[in-house]
C-alpha cells in the first residue's frame, strides 16, 4: 500500500511540474490550453491532497504510533514470549488500521478505487501531453516557415496552405475537447469514489479512520458536494467522532 501511495504521489508531482512549465515548453499553443491547464490543476490538486492525507495517516497515525507502542513493549518485556506477543499485537494493529484484514475489505476496495482513478488520470495526462507537444511542434514549424517566407518577400501563409492549416487547427480543437471531456469524467469518477470512501471511513469503529475522513474533507467540500446523496455518518461525521 505504501509503495503504491508513493508511486501516485510521485506521478502527481510530475504532472504538476510539467503543467507549470507549459508557458515555456508549449509557447505556440498557450492561448488554446488555458482552460485545459486550469482543469488539470484542479484535478491534480484534489488528488494530491487526498494522497498526502492518506500517506500521513499511514506513516504517522499507523506505523509510527504502532512502532512506538512496540518499542515500549519490547523494552519492558520480561521474556521472549512477551516480545513475541507484542510483535503479534503490533502486526494486528497495523493490519487493522491499514484496512488489510477481512473486516475492512470494503473500505480497502474503495481506497484502491481512488488509487486507480489517480493512475487513470496520470495515464490520460501522458497521452494528452503527447498530443499537445505534437501540435506545438507543428505550429512552431509553421511559424518558422512563415518568417522565412516573409524575409524572402513572400506571404507568411501561402494560399495553398490555408486549407491544411485550417484543418490542423480544427483537428486540434476537436482533440482538446476530447481531452477536456476525458479529464472531466476522470474528475467526476474520482470525487464520486472519494465520497463513497469517506462514507465508509466514518462507519468504522476506529477513531483514527474517522479522523482521516475529517482531514481529507476538512473544509466539507465533499460533504456539500455529495451530502444529499448519502445518509448516516457522512452527514454527521463530526458528531460521530466526538461521540
């Protein structure tokens, strides 16, 4: 689980970094992709927030706290049996809080569904970025050819090229529309899946899982977005934790 979480975190950071340099790396299509960049930033930011909170939960709420308890138990152990028992208890707590046992299979499935949505977004982004680079290269060549012809005393764009250029621009607009539609669908799928995950978390008896839900949805963004679609502990999750 931790390895997969780190992989997604690295992938999302890579996307964030690439998108931040679009002004420099894709200068010939900057105006065309402003809305797309805004959409990518929104999706990436939500996924990064989710992954960072899950990673914090794994590292500090589960592993570090459980390890501290194990260290204390080992230091105070009177014999080998005490150490073996403490280690078994450590493994049991880690397995339960990381949702790796049978009792939490439903929650773990919903968590992995969010992971898969993030991976799908990264794959779609890579394919989209290839399209953007290809179009930028085409327009860069078009601009260079236009300058050369202008210096030679001719027209920047010749009449015989107008139909081809118009078709290339139309194809790119169609591709941008398809890319935006794909990202929007992935975003909706992710938020729906995340809402289900939050519902499942707040239904757990372990308070640490409930607090993970509170950290992910600290500003109640997903509550307002999905609250009317769900009943029970998701709506009153704060009350359930305090209680």
